[in-house]
């Protein structure tokens, strides 16, 4: 049987400020990083299908 999901902790102070700033400005992914991620995904999917 699955365990219940715990409540999400509330952020305060500096932690909350950093979290909000990161949500407003997510890290950018370069074209090369995206291509690599897609290749890895496709390779993993091929392994699962066979």
C-alpha cells in the first residue's frame, strides 16, 4: 500500500526569496544540452521498447 504524501514545507526568509528568484529566472538550456538530452531520452526509450 502506498504511503501518504507529506505536506509541503513552507519557505521563509532567505530560502523563500531564493526560491522565488529561481522560479522567475529558470536556468537556460543551450542548444547542445537540449540535443544531448533528447538523444539520451530516445536511447532510453529504445531500450525499454525492445
